[in-house]
């Protein structure tokens, strides 16, 4: 074998070894960066959405519905302070749903979303008003949007008594869809055996134009 | 408290810069990685150029043109394919820049061709990068006495290569009580004029939509591993104003699949839609809605 070829092969072999070593260190650095991003997210939440505490708080087990696989949500029991006031209780639960998923894969709502307001009307209608991030940061798709709405509805119905239906607002407004697919113009049934369904209000005057036939 | 929280934010440090420099140096020092990168680039250049060539093929004929009649498909039936999103609404976006609106348009064109070969008359709610409103899309199906609406989607999430079929999920209507009449006046009740409200258009067709969605999903579950065997009820906005059987089919996903693998779904998808519609027609056998 010519000497030049031997040198080239040697250099290439050395390069491969160096490449493999550097690949491992690059991989470790990427992991560290991902961890720091999670820490940044937690810190941002601590500032923007500080924990809600009320005088009637009692530490109890709450069922919070996070993603369990690609296409369903499942309850996770979490011990957390829960208020006796249903409005504050709902706010505590939804904040936990956004901020504290056990793993990143179980997240159903965008990390940057915040609950701007929560109200309960005398007829049992719950109104949850979220920040724009719940729409703008939501991965578009029927599957992801349906999972997000299900996690909100089922967390509320499992932990707050007396709720009949849920209306989701974004930035104080009724919006057509969550992120391009799931209808938010209606209400979602709560405390039903089946998955929550949007309930559409029948308006006294039919809107124009009407579909053909 | 605030100070402690703020200190948790990462601050760019000298160590961070030296990390980046180290990484760059490692890259320079290893030609083997360059060779691998060059090979990857070559592959990625070759593959998109192939899909671009497919895109630049002449557009199919205008959507209103009826398909040649065939003995298998009923003559009055119209299938309305709805490629979701469009225009500034890109829908789901993959890491490699793939947009749902482009993928679903390509799939819809291919499905349209396949269904037309089976003798169906097929229309599309869009055949370019436009974004008609939900009600405009529904109105295309609503204009026909015997139409089936199929909305096509690609998700951001989900098990890669799986497919879900949805039908609209509607709760019981909540009637709004008429306004109370002032003392001494007669209460005015809203007139019932027999017109269907847009938001309730799908309500009478939920059962038949559910049946169609189940038939399509059962077929898809055989071709796409990881897919459920039954359809799912979901409040899909695109289906709400359709006065006829309406389903949404969503492939997973833009982030876990390549454009080529998503386009490869065209065949099984059109077969499942065709089978589902044929079986539904056979089961209902009323000839209309």
C-alpha cells in the first residue's frame, strides 16, 4: 500500500474517532440546554402566574387530566392546596394543569398560556378566559386541540362541584376555534358520562344567510 | 422572592460562549462528520427536487368538471373534499418547514383523482392556496341535494403514520327563553320559519356522519398501524355547517413524518373513503339523505 494512502487512511480514522468523541459531548451539551429551557419556563411561570393561595386552602388530592399517550387524557392524582371557593379552586387547578405536568410529554396546554380569569354563573356555566398563548402556541390539529379542551373540561368536572358547562374565551373574546380546528363558539358539557360536547345556544332569530335547502 | 425567581433566568455567560466555540472547533476537526453532512445534504437536495417536480405537474382540471360516470357510483352523489386551512393559515407546521395546508391540498388532489376513477363526482372546497371561510366551504356541499363532505387534515402531534376520523360532536341545544314582556304588552315569540341555523346544520346528520366515520376508520385502521378502529366525536368547526354526512380525516403528523410518507397515504386514504361511502350507501339504501 502506498505511504500516502496509509497516511490518508490514518488521518481519516483519527477524524472518525475525534468525531465520535465530539458527538457525545455535543449530545450532552444539547441535553443541558434542554434542561435550562425547562428551568427558564418554570421561572417565567413563577413570575407571571404566582401560586394562588386563599384563606380556605386545604391540602387535598386533586385529579388533573394530562395527556396519556397520543390521543387521550388520563387523571393524575396530585396533592395540592385547594380552596373552598369554587372559583379560586378552579383557578388553582387550571394553573396546575398548565404549569405542572409530570413530564413534557404529558403537557396538554402551552407552557406560556395563562388563565386570565375564571367565573361561574348562577346556572352553573363556567367561563375560563385564557391568554392569547393558548391559541398561538397550541400545536394545530384536531387531535391536539381536542386533547387540550378535554384536559380542561375533565379537570374541572372532576374537582369542582356544581359546574354544568364550560365556555372558553381567549383574551376576553369568543373565538371561532382554538387553533384552527376545534370549535370554541359553543359550550362544553361538564359532569356528563361521555366526553364533553359543545352545546350550541339556539338564538331566537335565525342568522342569515341560511344554508340551501 | 421576586429576586430569587428572576435569578433563575439563564444569563449568557463566558462558559456558554466557550461551549459554542468548543463545539465549532470539534466540527472543524472532524472531516468525517463533514462527509456525513455532505451526504445528508445531497440526499435532502435530491428528495425535495423530486417532490417539487411532482408539485410543478400541471394542475388537475377545474373542480366543477363532472367525473366520467361509472356503474359503481350513484349518479346524484357529490363528494366534497375539503383540504383544510390555506392562504395565511398554514395549519400544522413541521420542523422541516412542511405546512399542513400544502400537504392536504396535494392529498386532496390525489384522492379526488382516485375517487373520480371510481365514478364519483368530486368537488374541492379549494384547489389553490386560498382560504375560504368554514361556512363557504360548507356551502359548497350544502348546494347539492346529495353530498358527502370530507375534510382532510394533518396534525402536529400523534403517533406518526396513524389516522383518526372524526364526526361532529354536538351537545343538546340550550333554548334561549323569549324576552319577558313588559306589563300590559303581549309577549313576542320568535317566528318559526323552517330555516336551518348555520350552527345547527349538522345536527340532523350526526348519526349518519358517525356511521360513515366508523366505516372509513375501520378501513383506515387496516392500512395505518397505530390507528384506532373506531371514529372519534370532536367539535370540529369545519363540519358544523354541513347539511349532510360530514367527516374529518386527520393524518399524523407533520412533525413525525416526511412529506413523501404523508403523500404516500393518498392511495389507502382514497380507498378507505371510497369504501366507506359505498358501504354507507348500501346500508342506508334510501337513495337520498
